């Protein structure tokens, strides 16, 4: 039996670590409702925003990894773990940083968590990426209005609502 040289052992160790990282990154728990429409699997908005209940445009371009992460984030949120849900959404954004729906979903969650200023910033980012999607732009303006109202900026909230009309 031939022993590996120190440099080969290091290379072998690095390859093992890389393989474990790839495999663990690919293994995500997928709920039994994975064949359900996307709006029932994480893209649905909170109860107060029924406008997100319809299937968003452009969902066909969303990777399976991101859909799985949305499922996971929704489960975490329902389980009372909003910080974990936000972290999962941020992971999805690292995969698809130009996906305006992900930014909007994170904005919704941050607003629910009482982080109105951050929610407004995230909704503005979503709006900037949502060119050509008037429905999402409208939803972002409504979320911005709600965030501004929460912060006591009634004038700013009204200005955002005016953008909707």
C-alpha cells in the first residue's frame, strides 16, 4: 500500500470537502406538494396580500433549486421561523439575483418582521428589476406604501399609492 504524499493528501482532502459541499448543497427537502401549483408552494403572499396568490409571470424561468428554496422558506415561515425563512430567501437570491419575485417576497417577509425601512429598500430593488411586469411593479408600490405608512411617512405612503393608480 502506497501512502499519499502530503501534497496529494491535501488535494485529496480538498476534493472530498468539495464533493461533500456539492452533495449537501443539492440535497434539499422537498415537500410532498412539489407538484402543486407554485403559488401554493412559497410564492403565495401573506394573508393580507391576496394579489400574490396567482401564478407570477416568468416563473417558468425559475430554477428548480430556487423553487425548492421557496418551498423551504415558506415552511420555515409557517413554522414560526422568519429569520430562517429570510436566510433561505437570501440563499435563493444568491442563485438568481435578478429575480424580482424573490426580492419582492423577501420585502414582504421583512415588512412582516417589522423591518419597514429594509422592506421598502427591497421592494424598490424588486421594482427596478421588474421592468415589463406591471403587476409586480404595482405590488411593489403597494408594499412600499405599507412600509412607509408603518414608518409614519404618510405623505410618502400616499405618493407610493399614487404610483399604483
